[in-house]
């Protein structure tokens, strides 16, 4: 175990006994306490007599979960296991990642956020409101006696594609931390989910008598910026070694916060950067399937928000690093947003959109009179995208006409319908495949079932950010990087692409199975550590040391012997 991730031994003098021990989720083992532990720790008689192995406990928990028909009930069941026996909860997750990721994370976590005030049992993480502004360091100290190495923080304004969920947004950082621990072996006690509960503009929540959050309109403007400033300063002071993940902020604030603080502390925004790496990996893999170079592709984005701009920036970096000529790079990506085509003459564009505004010389070659009036379908006709990326949170935006038009120009249309949860997805994979007579290569953001087309079973790869952020966070922590740079994201993307075998690609999926997540996180962490070292941001470790450090730094949830001093 790497020194930086070691925790205080449970042999501390206050090691609990009896009922108190069973009530301590971090130390509890339920029926797995051995005969001698039961005697020594005052547990005799408090448990049924049979001693179970952790493998048997996992099987029993899965039996309980599968008996529940409703996904939200499964989520609640898993949360109560986490509250009762943390080691077992993570072991169940590790062994059933593919089955349980849709419960712990998208899509079910979305439902959990929406009904949060009504399903909350035991509060977790840290809640900071504007009233706490002058005492944030104290709150951080209250949150954990441990050395926090990873913080996932949200201000709840853009939860998945579901908008402002107020206090309910806490489900997201908590879910992400579950994936950090199960998927990359971070120890739960080193991780902290934080909700910056700055109010909500969601009127349904404000009118709900059970709403558990800060019942005010959202803090905005200079007051909001001061609040974030104080939060970041407090994190640097109280947890100086922590990596901070910005999560589900409104797009404008997401870009602003990332830019403002990325050099102040090791931090990244998963919606912008994690998404960019996972999408870039999918695109790299699609090119392997189609066997054409990136320089020959045109990418059309539906949605110019945090996800879309993030992906486009990393693809531009990938093109530049692959020596694609500059004039091809500048014309290779186009965006549609709520107002239509993002083009140079629009006066309403934010700086991030302006970066990708369509240039006049390209528009001049098109058969259109007014770029302000171009429809999505006309855009597909004129721009002839080879890759379509949906990050608009608009269900059904990729209509049959749009997909058929795309398929008229392209032999193998690549369609990323990434909006989450499933109810927001731009098109159903089965439709895209049917409308293109099986030629489309499809990836989604949320999980979708396999599609049977003319007797062939096609696996729909899920471009889940969980393929990237756990390994990225682990790599950044272990390399003690003082900054997280986009080169690390590109290295992570290339690594994820490599983790998808040829056999897997042949099934139709652009991504590996989620069951392989720990292995993928290990490789991503190593790539991130190498890049951090080479860029001068991280520890100077030799390649073999990097692998050893990553392997030793990954916690595997199991019951370790209780130290003799506690017995
Ligand atoms: P955002 O709010 O920052 O951006 C949404 C964008 O969609 C905006 O630019 C908006 O103008 C645009 N839009 C809305 N309606 C449109 C329409 N009819 N036509 C074209 N554009 C339209 O949100 P975001 O963070 O960019 O996320 C967008 C979606 O992508 C969400 O559903 C999110 O869950 C999903 N997402 C998926 C992944 C993944 O699969 N790995 C990762 C991140 C985000």
C-alpha cells in the first residue's frame, strides 16, 4: 500500500465493541465476524451463530437486490448497505460493477436526486450554505478526521440533464465517490462529497414542504464568486493534498471555475474534461473500426455546453498532436445550440462557443442564404458530418430524417447520443441502427440494451465518464500532481481506447465492459502519472515505479485481520 493513501489503523485506542461496533459502518462486518472476534469484541449473542465469508455475504446482498423490481428501491437498498457495512457495500459493487453502475450512477441516481428530500435516510458528505461562508474551514474539519485526498463538489445547478436539483444534487458526488472507490480503489475515508447548497431556482423544490435544502433563490454574481473563492481557499488550507473534481455546475460557471482555479489546486471538471476524454476514446475506436484517419472526419455537435465544448477542445488537441493540417482542424467541428448554428456573425456567443464558431470562408461554400436560419437537417446536408455528437439533453433530437440524411453521405455514420439519463437521449440506438440499415456505429451516455439487427446482436457501448475520472483522480493523487493538465486527459483517452479489445470492437461497442473498470482505472492512472511526470506536474517516478505505485495504491474491499491490540 502506498504511503500516501494509508489510513489510520483501526487499532486506535477507541476501537469500538459490541453494538457500537456493529453500528460503525466502516468497521462492521455483520455475520463475518469470526468466533474469536465475537468473543474478544463483545459480539457474542448479538449475531446469528453461523459465520459467513464475505463471498457468501456478497451473494446474499445480490439476492436481496435482485428481488427488488424498482431501480430506485435498489438504490435505497444499496445506500442502506453502505450505511451498515461499507466494506461489504464496496465488495458487492466491485464484483457486480456492470449490473450496479446504472443503480449507483446514471440513470437511477438521477431519480434519486429528483426525490432526494423524500428518500433521504442518513445524511452524508458535507453541506455548505452561504450562511457558512465565514466558517468553511471549520465545516471541512467537521467533515472528516482523515486525510481527505479527493473531493467531488457540486453546486447542484445542472444535475445530469435534469437541471437544478437543489440539495438533491448531493446524490451525484456521492455516486461518483462510490465509483472512485469501487472502480479505482480509493479508500472511502479519503474521499469527501460536498454540496455547495447555494439555494435553488427550482420552484417545485422551493414549494415542497419536505425540501431539505437551503430554501432561497440561488446565490449569483459577485456574492457567488466570493463564496466559491472562500470555499477553494478553505480546501487548500484544510486538505492541502486533495484533488478537487468540479461536478454538475451550470456551463458558464463550470468553465469559469475551472479556468480560475485549475492552477490554484489540482482540479478538473468532469463534465468538461472527463467527458472529453471518454468521447475522444470512443472516436479513436470508431476510426479503428472504419479504418480512416481523423483528418478525414467532420464532427457535428448538437449542444454547445460544457460537454460539447470540452469534447471539441480535446479532439482539436488530438488532431494537432496527430499533425492534421491547421486548415482542416479549424473546419472539422461544428456546433448547433438552441439558437441554431454557432457561427462567426452571431453576437450572442460566449467566449467558449466563439472558439468553435463556423468561419465565413467555410460558410461561403455552402448552399445557404442565411446561417442564422439553417436547420439541423440542412446542417447535416451541408456540413456532411461523419460523426454526430448529441450533448443537448433533448430527447429525440436526432430524428429519422436527420439520421437518414447523414447516412446518405457516409458509409458508417458514427453517432454518439450522449445525453443522460436515458429519457434525454437524442435517439434510441435501435432506431439509429434501423434507419441506417445497420451501418451506424452507436454509443450512448446512459446504458441501453443490445440491439438485434437482422439476426446480429450489436452491443451498445456506454461512454460512461467512469472509464476516466476514477483513474484520472487516482493518478493525480498518487503522482502528487499540483495541476491537472489537458495532456493528462488526452493520455487517459488514448489509454481507454487501447483498453477496448478488437474482439469487443467487433461486437459493435466502442467501449470496454464496465466489469473491467478496475483494470482500466489502473492503466488510466499509470498514463496520467507518466504524463504528470513528463509535464513537470508530478513526482519523478520511473515507469516501473509508476505501475507498482498504482497497483499498491488501489484498495480492494475485504475484511483485513483486526489488529491484536484491539482484541
Ligand atoms: P449544458 O447545459 O452545459 O449544455 C447543453 C447544450 O445543449 C447547450 O449548449 C444548449 O444550448 C444545447 N441545446 C439545448 N437544446 C438544444 C437543441 N434543441 N438543439 C441543439 N442544442 C441544444 O449541458 P452539458 O454539461 O453539456 O450536458 C449535456 C448533456 O450531455 C446532458 O444530458 C449530460 O447528462 C450529457 N453528458 C453525457 C456525458 C457522457 O455520456 N459521458 C458526459 C457529460 C454530459
